[in-house]
């Protein structure tokens, strides 16, 4: 199978980035973990002299070989490398003083130009040809050496707290990480040179060597202007070390002289180039690239503003203003973290402050390039070296991986698609979101404390240094306790305390927030109601007089309940001689539809002349038209002067909107279900008869209350979607011991699952089937928690009654509830088997008792209560449920009024079965059952474009943090079933499979929304996993639970436009939300 080139780029980046991430994680687990987590496994290094540098020399030497091989193999980023080739030749030929006056593009500062002069000088000594392999290596050699220099600095700092092996490991992990290899050895960029200067600035500040820090900063700025971003660290260091800590006028003067000397050095180094030319160059360089993002996968790229003008308006302000806000926030936040950590006497504050300033700038300011966050990788690693906590190392690994994904994707995109092609696609959005997540986690990591121990005494054995046995700071009571396997026993009726005020607050807060999202922008309450009918006549001519010649561009109709009506359109200037436009057709019902040629997406008639008269010949004898609108090319409406002759066709012209959207009419399967609901109300033939009638009847309730308009046919399903939430809350509360947190988590996850939102706002029947499936399983679970051994038998019938009613209503809504009903029946018999097993235990010990239940009582009543319960179930689940199903056919009409209710029902069952058994349809957005949890192909319901070019879309898909998380959680449930005989895990896994497994046998065309009934049980499985984590002794899981729940809600907000049809920039959907190539989302 041929893979799309853009997808292949992503795959390549993931492969290399994944290897690097695996390497970083492996280094931690293999070597670093023991020292970071409070153990000392390796002896201290006491080697003296040159021998102490042997291991780091070997590490850096191997890294140098790898880097040189890559440098020779890859030509680099063509645009940048050509600039370096050209500049090195230009500066050597013309000299420093003339370089910036040449008529050429020279946007780098003089520091790196001087380095290029040296490179060219050496190249000419050895007669190295420009753009040759050797020349390529020479250009890349300086940043490669800077990488090794940064690795050496990391090693030197790590030696203070880590063993020799671990210090070398840290240096090696950095210098051969994919992002470092990519930037210097592959791309050929110079970021590592100024990054080395930035790293030295941080180290010198930490060591209170401010004067060297000033000079390192100036040299970095002389090489790359991005160094100026890190100026705040010098400010905070001066404030701390000069003014706060024992202020001394001598110290102040010394620092002042040192700072001025560093500035003087800048101008001295600029003299050969011309100070004026250099300053002009800096100003011009800093003013370049006035875009929201320049391939930086940050918040602006996520919102579709990659290569967008800084003058574009976003959230009411130009992007350039938001860029200034981001810059100001970066400075303030760097100070905040610096002084917070200072209070804790945390020396990592210098690197942490620098990491915050560059991370904040990259993510939230403008003009950021893809490589601008490169320094954060080594800065976070340095912070880890100073304060070894695993969270900080995770931040380092996360940033290294994500920065590679950004830089690598941009690089590969240019190699494959050419330099003029800006990267696009969901990789931008995913990378941006993950980077924001790691940035947020970085703040948490900065607040962690290190538990690293001092080195153990060295042990000598046979003249050799041996490892010491490691010790632990962890106490024995922190060791995990193995969960016992469940044992079967007699269980009494399980009672829960009543819902308290907190329960009601949490539940109603979720309902209020979700209900607001669900009910807002649900659809228009104004649609054509009056109707013209052909009344059995064929070829009926409708002649409209516009009063004068008008330029007719398009005719729209709003059809009643018959689709695919055929017309002939003729136009005339005098009302006598007509010119035929063509045989035309209007397709959809209860929707503003263009009267156009069949199988053509005709936007205009493209008429050369203006006409006064329009004749529309209606060919169908059963045509129902609720309104006709005639427009010009600007969609101005022409109302005929003889409109009174056709009053039902022109009395509601104000209900027309252009462009035509989902708000004003039906979309997707609403053309079947909403239409049939209206036909039930009017006792007409029911067009949609491939599903039971109750769902359409319920849709009809909204139509009766609010009219035959989009709001009317959608409102009841939306209310049922809201109604699912309290049932699910009660379900979770029953499952999870009345826990408000877990019940709220389950309800919130389900409320803000994408499928729940989009599928309950469209007028189809799936919402009703799912609602009653949740209800029937809830009531049957309630029954399973009751015991007729300690509860009055009649009381146990109430949940059975409610389950039976839910079953009947669910089956009468959609046959998916039939599968669920069969599964519920099996679960019921499993409950009865449990009662029998309890009877066997009691019979074996007739004089005993369990949980206050006398065994004699159990043996006495088991047979009688079981038979009575089975008899009641026959009445409830067969008779009552069957009657409900039969009664649902009262409003149903198949066109034969002579048939009895029973006959209509039976015939429809045969028709439905034949339809589904023989269906051989295909659909571009269909999918099979095993693709649903992975969301490979969501159902694409609607797409539109507004007059100002914004995009609209509605898709049925899942929240990735629900559906994707549900996959490993389901596996975990199966594990618990096997390992612990966990009854709750068994029930949830079973209930989930009951909804999903039947689709394995279905060969017809299926869609992702068929997974909707499974989603509540996915959510409950996740909630159970959350409860297990929250019940552990170490309560640190609680904060991650909140982070997870909050992240799921944030994703709902981000994807809200493509779930609700809200108009947004198409680039935002393309780059921010289209995470997989198979996601359509908009056209």
C-alpha cells in the first residue's frame, strides 16, 4: 500500500524521535535511576590527573565520529547551507569591513561571520571545493564542536553529584540525542554555538562568577541575536547577588565595570565590520519574519497561524500584540520561578529561569522559528544535573523528543516537498499541544525536591575499585501491597448513603456546563412551514414575474417530505419566448437546496442575459415545496410581483440564509429521521422504516412543541443526551462505593466525550437507544447488588421493572438495544447463579450465618424466591417489554391502513431484517468495528464555508483521552478479571463487549457512531482505573487525575468547532485538529 508522502514524513520523524526517546529513557532506567531516586549504586570517582578525563573523552570522541559521519552524509538544509557557503566566500574575498555593505542577503551577526572566515581560510589552505563533502563538514564542524562543548560542561557539573559513569551517560545522552544531531550534523545550523554560551552564562551565574557570565552573554549575542532572549537571567542574578545578598558598593562597582567591559568588548569585536553596519544589521535581523509563527509548532501554529501575518486578528487583538504579551509574560514568569526557587535555596533556579523564558517565548510569542526552543533541552538537563529528580529528566526527554519532531518534520518537509512548501497537518497541533503539556509539567518538576545521597565509601577488592552495595532512603511501608484475589462468599444487599450536597453540586455543575454547550447554537427556530403541493398533477407549470429583467443566478427550494424532485427551468424576457436552462433536480428534504443539474455541484446557472419571467415545471405528482428563493450572484433575493398567486412559496423568504448551513435545515441522516418524525405527526407513510419507530416518535415530540424546524427536531435528542448524565452519575456512584470524585469523573468524561456531544445534537435515533441501554444496565446492576435473602422479595422487583421498561423502550428505538438486552439477560442469570452458589454455601453450614443472614433462612427460601423471580421476569422482560415494543407502532404507518397494529409490527420486523441482512451499500466514511476505538475514520456529517472563507464542520468521533485511553484500560480490566477475579472489572468488561462484540459478525456498512453504546462503559472502566489509583497509599495520583480530567475537557473545547459546526479558520482545523490523515473534519 502506497503511503502519502506527508504521512511518511511523520512516520520517519516518529521512528527516529522514538529511538531517541527510548535511548533517553533507557539511560535513566539503566544507569541514572539508582542515584536519582535516593540510591547510590556506584563508587565515587577519585581518579586524579589526565586519567579522570579518559571516559568523557571516549564518550565525546564516539559522539564526534557519529556527528561527522552524519555531517558528511546529509547535505543539510539547502537554503541555510547555501547561505553559509556564500557568506564564507564573500567575507573572505571582501574582508570584514566591506561585508555588510555588499548587495547581498546577510542576516547573521558578525560573530558567526568571523567564524565562517576561519572556516573559509582553512578550506582554502587545503583546497576544499565549495559545497563538496569536505566543505559541508567544515561548515558543520563548528556547531558540532559546540555540541561537544555543551556535553563537556554537563559532565563537569554532573561530577559534583553523580558518579563518573552517570556523568558520562548524561553528557552522551545529550550530544547524541536526535535533536542535537539533527540541528548541527544534519541541518547544519548554528544554534549549538550560542546555546553553549547560554549554558555557560547559567553555570557562571550559579557559581557567582558574574563577570564571566557577562562576557559569555555578549559573545553569544555577537554570534546569534537569540541570546538576547536570556537577558532576564542576568537581571535576576544581579538583583539577587549584588543587591539582596550583602550589598557592597565595591561589589556593585566591580560588577558595573565588568558589565561595561563586556559591552565594550562587543563594540571592539564589531569594529572590523563597522559599528554602524553591525547595529543596522541587528535592527534589520530583529525586524524580520513578521509572522505569527515561522514553522514553530506553538500555540499560534496550533491555531492555524503558521506563516500568517502578525497583523491577523486573533481573540480581538493583532498577533503582534499577543506576541508582546508573550514576551512580557516570559520575562515575568522567569523572575517568578527564579525567586520561588531562591526561597527554597534551589541552585537549579538559574537554569530553570532560562528554560521558562525560552519556553514561554517559543509557545506564546510570535516570529518564533522551529529551532528557537533548542536551548531549552540543555537548560532543563542542566537543571536536572543540579537537582536530580526524575520529573526534571522526564521534561528533558519530552522537550528533546518534541523539539526533534518539530525541527525534523520541517526539515523532512523541505527535503520531500521543496523549500517553498510550509508544513501542514495534524502533526503541528499534536506537537504543539504536547509541548504545552510538557511546559506545564516543567513547572511542577521545578518544585520537586531531590533525595540524592552522598557517595558511599569506596570499597577496594584485589586492588580494584568495586561498586558499593546501594542503600535506599525509602521505608519498607512504602512498598506496594499485593492486592488479594477475591473469594466467593454470601453477600448482603449493598446499601449506599443518600446523595449529599456535594454530589448534587458536582452533578448539576456538570449538567449546567454541558447543557450550555449542548443547547447553544442547536439550530434555527425559524424554517418554512406553509407548503405548496402538486396534488397528484404532473408537469405543473409555475410562472413567476420578477417585474423587470433581473440577473438570475440560482433558484433554491425548501422541499417538504419527498426528496429528489425533478424540474425544468425556463426563462423569458417577454413572457412568451422561453429559453430552457435545463432539466434540474432538488435532492434533500427540509433543507435549502439548489435546483441544479443532477450529479453536478452547480453553484450558478452562468446566464449571459437578464430575464423577467421564470417558469418552473414540476414533473412529480407528489411534490411538496415549502418555499422557493430566487437570487442573483450576490444572493440578493428577488420576490416575484405575482407572489400572491403562489403565497405558500414566497411567504417566508426571511427564513433563507446564505450560505446554506446545518443551522437552517437537515444534514446527514436527519433527512430520514426528522422527516419520518414529521410524517408520523401528519399520519403519512413513514419513509424511514429500517429501524423501530419510537426514536422517530420522540423526535416528533420536539417538532410538536417547537415546529418543524432544526431546533424542533433536535431538541429532544439533546435533552436525552443531557439526561444520560444523571443516570451515569448514579451508575458510577453505585459501582464505586458512593465516591463523589469518581462519579463526577465518569460523568464529566462522558459529558465531554465528542461522540456524546455530536451524536445527541443530531436528529437521529442513536441517542435514544444508547440512553435506554445505559438505563437497563444500571437498573440490572442495582438488582445484582440486592439479595432476596435479606430484602423483601417485592422490593427486588422494582429495579427489574425499570430494567424491563428501559429494555422495551430501547428495543423500540433501535435494534442495537436488542443485543444489549440479550447481554443483560445473561447477566441476570449470572446473578441467579450467584444466589444458587450462596444457597450451596448456606446448605453446607446450615447453623451458621453470614453478614447477619441466617443460613437456615437461605436454604428455606431459595427455591421459592428463585421461581417467583423467574416468573416475574417472564412477565416483565417478555410480556411488558413486548407490549411496549408493540405500542411503539401506534404512530407508525406503512401505507396500508387496513393492517392491524400487530400485522404492521410483524411486517416491519421482516422488512427491517431483510434490509439490514441484504444491505450492500458503501460510504466514504464507513468503518469496521475494530477501527472504532482507534478513531481511524470518524463519521463526517457536514462541511461548509462562510462568505468570509471560514470553515465549518461536524464530525462524529471520540475524545482521544477517552477512546484511546480506553484501549489499555480495557486490557487492564481483563487483567484484573484474570488476576484478581475482580467482579466490577468483569461486569464492566462484559457490558462493554455486549455492545461491541455483535458488530464483529455484521458484514454490512457500519459507522463509528455504532460504537456510541459502548462509550459509557469505556468511561466507567476508566473511572474504575482512576479509583484504583486514587485508593493507593501514595496520594500523588490525585493531582494527575485532575490533570487528566482537565485535559479531556480542554480537548473538548479545542475540538468544539468541528463537533458543533462553529465557523473557524480552516488552517486551525488542518494544523491543529486533524491529528490523523483519515480525519476529514472539513472540506
